[in-house]
C-alpha cells in the first residue's frame, strides 16, 4: 500500500478588483478598513453587504457590483450569499422593518391577533411596505425574546411585547421620529466601528492547524487500513 499525500483543494483565482461607482467614498473607505481585517478579502463579504445596506437601506444591484469588485468575486456570488440571510434585503424595504414573531410562545401570547391588527392598521400584508415607504411589515420566526411575547423588532432592535394599542403608538413614534435615537433607519446594524480583526496567537494558530492536519492524516490512514 502506497501512502498518499493530501492535496489541498485549489483556490479559485480572485477576480481583478474594480473601482466602486455606487458606494459613497465614506462607505468605500470603511469597506477597505474591514477588508484589511481579514486574511482573505472575500471573507469580508457579509460585513460589506451590511455596510452597503446602511447606505441605501437595502442591497441594490449597483451596490452588489461594487462589493464584488472590492473583494474579488462576481456580483452573482454576492447575490447568492446575501439572498441566504434574512437580515440582508435584495429588494427595497421601508425605513423601518417591523417584524412580528409568530412562533409558538408568541403565538400563544396573541401574535396572530397582533399581526392581523398590524396588517389592518398599516394597510399592508406581511411582506408589504406602506405607500409612504415608511414601514415594511414582516412575519418572523423566533426572535429570541420569548419572555416578552408577542415579540416585535424594529430594524432588529427589540421593542418589547406589544398589544394592538401599543403597536399603533409605536408606529406613530416611528413616523414622527421620536424613536430615532434608539432605532436608526433600516440598514444601520451597529453604530460602533470595528477596528480589529480576530485576535489570536499566531503560534497557537500554527499548532492548531498542524494538529488538524495530523488528525486528518490519521483518519485517512485508518480509512485506508479498513478497506485493505
């Protein structure tokens, strides 16, 4: 039996970077800072999608082209990644995305009735946006605030359990700008800029990779022995 040498899967060559034309100069500068935190530019893909969404409120086709150029992938790859995640929107949404949880705990707490009220008061069904472009209503799976059912989020910020009456008051506050201090427009995920990458001892990383390679070789040897 001859020993085989593990061969790493070939990396696809990155596409030549292209100059952004849609993203603002500030967003591009922040994007380049984020890219510098990662060993591979494409690893910054999702954070860059959030940056672009901060600018436009959603991921426009033009923004995805810019992101692709910044990290060396195709716009199709950006769309394929972004369309997998609920927090990234590839179609226009309102200034405020209001999500009503209808999972089991919230359902038992009146979520179905709250969602029905929200649809009636806003004049749109779940997934729709009000005519003035202010509110997009969503029906959500578990939002992880089960002790305050029915759980509601606005732009991924918790606003506590809601009743039909408090929901209407919440919408009035959003429309008037009274909640702007704690609920920014959709797309602003965080207000603190990231300045460091993943911090790890380089020697520890080398040792962990060596151990992983040894373990993989041991598994392959055991597999070859079992089939002999």
